[in-house]
């Protein structure tokens, strides 16, 4: 469940990134839609950090590396 939420948030971040690029080219820097898209992207990034830290804290996400003991 948590991994799917993390994947959805990452997809939303990429969609926001490309929509901001589209709005930047379409509005020629005069509109505020790219700024709103940036705010949404920052919010999604904060949510992603919260989800990953929650998953690591609860143990649902592992921190296993092949070179560890």
C-alpha cells in the first residue's frame, strides 16, 4: 500500500513538472500557472519525504544493501 502511494506521488511530481514546462512555454512567462505548478510540486515532494520517512520508521520500507552485514 505504501509503495503504491509513493509511486503515485512520484508520477504526480513528473506530471506537474511537465505541465509546468508546458505552461511556461505557452504563457511566455506571463502567467502564474507555472508558479502554481511549482507549489504543487513542492507540496508533493514534501509528501513524498513524509511517506518515505514513515515507511522507514515503521519498517515497511527496508534499508537493505547487498554489501551490508
